[in-house]
C-alpha cells in the first residue's frame, strides 16, 4: 500500500466527547464560508488535517460516499456518521 492509499488514522470507531468536539472544531475550521456545509475542496482540507494522504481522485470518491443526500455538500452529521463507520 502506498502513502496515497492510506486512510486517515483512527483509534476507534467510538468517539469520546473530546474526540467528537475536536472533529466538530476541525469541520468548522474547514467550513471557510461558514455555511455549516463543506464542499469538495473543504472536505479535502479537512481530511488533510486529519492525516489523510490519499489522492484528490480518492477524496472525490469519499466525498460522494459521505454526501448521502447528493446535494453537493456535506453537513456535520453526514461527516461524523461516515467518520465513525470508516
């Protein structure tokens, strides 16, 4: 496996309250326009902050996996559900 194929490192699928607060804070920091939704560019930035080294093409595939309602943006709940189950 190459560095580009590595997934962000997680210690557990169960997030403690501190972990959850940290994820929410990082989500908010990447939400550059403050609309409480992140687009593909913001999603890629968030994954980078969380330690992902995957290619932009893989980020697109992950974005599509997370965007459950297919509206072209990811809300915090969609992201947190995906993060817990990956």
